[in-house]
């Protein structure tokens, strides 16, 4: 989506926890009308990145580099204090409805509270009308308004979370593992909903997930995070059909079969290893079958191969 408006942009972005680097050199953008899947194994740093994008890093965290968000006037501004943007500019879709929603409050009460936050002068009947419209916009009906979370299916609960995230009419939706508890049909429907929010409403959507196969096919671009750094970014079809970074291939190997089929060189792929801090060079130098001495000494530079960006000294497409 190179011609679309940029809604979220990180450049040289990094985060330290107690002077320990957790994320480094993050360069990522999300455009209007675009779905980007941020894929990473456990310990890759994706949760730390999501927290940073939401302005929810620990109070002692230090950030580096640029982080810009679209503003109401159409501009793109660097933000240090993201808190005021949550809800109106950034909509957050949490992972699990049963923990994100209060068990003692109905769907109507959850929606009413969020809508009142965004429109302090609104009346309860006005908000009730808006709540029903929000449910309709995520493919649900007003019949769910009196229900408590335990009376919702997994797919319904996740859609309610999307409706809550949309209450402030945000420019960007950040979704944290939104399909992790859903069956295949509900997964497909939820991803179609998020895709429609991008295509029809021209929002930017960033889906953070460990599951390449479940989420990537709904994305326009895939960004792979490993060891606190991005290692491969490109159009979904290109990345899935021919991954260039050994870690991307390993993530594909860990997933159920994909269409197109898995690549042929999986034996060369390193196992994704949990990483508590950013490595000095490549985080997989100790386990990667393609590693050479330079891999443990120098961070790999970005290069363009087969239509995507990859940071690896010896990518799979190299001779
Ligand atoms: S930089 Fe070296 S160790 Fe790291 S993934 Fe590439 S080949 Fe393997």
C-alpha cells in the first residue's frame, strides 16, 4: 500500500528494560487500508513491541528511535506519550474475551462505558443506539447486549472486543493474538472482519501473533520478529511461498501445512529460541545450520531478495 497514508511508523525504534535492550532497530509501517501481520515466536519481543506501541511499557523502560502515529488532522507525529492516543487513534483488541471482559458486566454495560468515555456528553439512549450499531458492524446483533461474557461463544466474545476497540473510531487496530482461542471457522470469520476494517473503513490493522499460518494469509504484508529484531518483511505471498530468513522458514515449519506448500529447505532452519535481550549480532548464530563466524559478530544488514527485505548474512535464497 505504498500510496496509502501511513498511520503508524517506527524507525530505528528500540526499547530497554532496566538498561537491557529488549528491542532494537525496529522499522515498521502500517498504511491505511492495510493488514500487517507481526509474527514472532515466544520470547521474540513481540509482546514488548505491542506494549510499546500501546504506550504500556513498564515505567522504567527507555525507548529509542522514532515512533509516529497519524493524527486527527491527517499528519503523522512522533509520540513519546501514547496514552492519549489509545481508543481514539489506536484501537486495541486483546487476546482473550474471558479475561479482557468483566464476568459481572453485560455486553451492553461494557459498550456503554467505553462509549461514554469517548463521548462524555452523550445520553444513555444515544449510547444504546451506538452500541447496537457497533455490534452490527462486527457481524453480531443487539440480542447479545444483555448477555454476560460466559454466555458468548469464543468468536462472539472476540467480536465484542473488536466492537469495543472500534468505539472510538480509531485509525489503527492493534490485535494481540486475536485468533489464539478460536476454532478454524471462527478464526476465518474474525480475520475477514479485521480485513474488512482495513479495506472498507480504511483503517490500518496490525495483527500480532505467533501463528504464521493462522494469520498471515489475511495480511497484505508479513513482518517476522526474532531476538528483538525484525528479520524479514515483505508481501505475504512472497514470504510464504519462499521465505528467505531461516527463522521465517522455521516458523512455517512449526505451523500446520500452508498454501502454498512448505519450502523445501526446512532442515537448514534454526529453532526459534526464546530471547530475553537483543543479541549483539544474530540471535540464532548458535543454532542456525547456515551460521558462519560473522553471524555471531556483526548484525546482518538488510538486503532486498525476491521482492522482500531480509536481515541475514546467509539467507536461504543466496547462493
Ligand atoms: S545471520 Fe547467520 S546465524 Fe543468523 S539466521 Fe542468518 S545465516 Fe543464520
